[in-house]
C-alpha cells in the first residue's frame, strides 16, 4: 500500500470517531502545554533576574567580607550567618583612592517594623551612603534621595519603596515630609522610589526602607563594620583589572601577604550572572522534566485507546488482509493514526501553552509591579513537537504490531 493511501485511510478512521480522537489527544495536549508553560516561565524568570542584575551596571563589583569555604562561588562566612567585622571605613577610603574605581558604597541591613499612625509593616531596611543610589541606579519618583551631608550629619531621613508608601499612607496621601517610626526612632520621609518589584540581588524594592548608614550602624544595629560594599569600576579600565586592584588594595589595608589567606570575597557582575544563569537553567530543566511526566501518561493513554481500537476493528483488519493487505500495511496504517493523534495534539498543546504564557505576561505586567519578560523559547516548541512525534511512534508501535500480526481467518470470524 502506498503511504498516501495509508494516510488517507488513517485520517478517515480518526475523523469517523471524532470524540474518541479528541479524548485520546487530551493527555498529549495537556502534557505539551505544561512543558511549554513551565519552560517559558523558567526562561522569563531567568531573563527577568539577569535584566535586573544588568540594570545595576556592567561595571559593578561586590565585596563580601569573609573567606569562602570552598572556591569562589561557595557561601562566605558572612552569608552563613557568621559575624565578620573585617570590612570597615578605612577599606572604603582606600578603595576610593584607587584610580580604577569611581565609587565605593558600603551597606548594612536588617529588619524592623515601620509605623505610621495605625499602619505598620515589617520590612527590610538598608543603611547606605548617598552614592549607593547612583551605583545601583535607584530612581526616586517622589521627593529626593538623601545627600552626603545627611549621612555625615546622621540626619533621620528615609527613602521608602512605593509599596511601603501605599501601605503606610494609602494611595492618596503624599508621603514626603511625613514622620514615621522604626525601632522607636523617628524618620522624615524625603523620597519614594520610582518603581517596586524585585530589584537586583533579590531586594524587594517595593517594600524597602533606605536610611543613612551612620544611623543604621550607630542607632539601629550598634556596629562599626559593614556587611557588604558595592564598588563601581571606572569605565576606562577593564573590569578584570579593576577587580585585581580591589584585591590588591584590600590586602594592603588588611595587612595580608599570603593570597590564600584573603578575608574577603569579590564578585563581578559576570560572576553573579554565571551563578544566576546556572541556577535558573537547572530550575527550568527541572520544571520541564516534571511536566514531561504528563506526556508519558498521555502516551500510555493513546496506547490503551489504540489497543481498544485494534480490538474493535478486528473484522476490518481481517477483511483488509483477505483482499491482499500485508502485515506491514496494517502496521503502517495504525502507526500513522497514532502519530497523527500525538502530532495534532502537540500542535494544539503548543497553541494553548502560548496563549496561557501570553495571558500570564499580560496579567503580571498590567496588574502587578513586576518587570516580567515575555519569553516563548523556540526550544520549547521544538521539544513539544519532537516529544509528541516520538510519543506517537513509541506508544503506537505495540498496538500497530498487534493489529498487523492478526490472522485474517480468525479476524473475519471475530464477533
């Protein structure tokens, strides 16, 4: 039998039982749509995180006190909850004297309850210097960012995120110059950030409180050291050179002569992107693997339905073989039916998945302050079509083989 004739016969068989064909495809449709959605969400999340890190600037270098346990990317002592007091003001001063560095901004952080009238919220606060707003590209939408004079004078001023402003003051009250309290210390609101959402390094910019580092150190935390420092390299210098100069400067400041005894860790934006890219890629593959389980279930469902179809069409098989159809002709016909079911189901699943991905993007970008990125990876489409085709072959071979090996005399006698 020619392939064209077998294809026509298969399509007639499928259209004859439309409802059964639709129900048979349902498992593949759900499976493919799940793979498309989860891979797209994973890719969107990866793009979102990478864009947020890149938005800080390609010349950003992070200095973390404490020596990593094993290798550059393992957690430092500070990140493991161990108090490290080695990063101090003399280190920041030394870094700012280095020609390859434009600015160095120390940072301390904590959590506290912020109160205004009857409204309150527990938030993360950061104590920073004035140049941190420039280094991190933080834009103030209302009011202004506090200045170096505010930091040096330890003025009780605060810049808050837009979400926190709405929680404390409501949507219609101007927060500027309002007095709020944090740990029983009064602060005057001088600015509100322009946008919320998750910023670089996982910081919730919508509900953040930013205060002068002098206030945070002396009155809130009672410390004289820094937890982190962000360094902005001079654009005239290569980032690798700037990193080496930071390392040299800190070793001199700390009196370190043996490079194996560094008490700090340095991460460039490329290092951060490498870590985040690896994590999100693994997560995307993990989600796709979970969704693929439904494809296996859908394939088994197709095999079961095809086996039932073989039983129901036993007399048809016997008649076809009686007039000259070979075992390969029968096998080919049922295999084409199986592949058609999974392939059509795959296309429908891709269309449904694309529609849901678009809906998710519309909802998140319209109703939530998330800079969600629309991502519809071609690899997900290729994977969906490939898996649906392979599933049709894999789960259709056995029913087709069972149909092809039937004895024509026994098949004609089947009731």
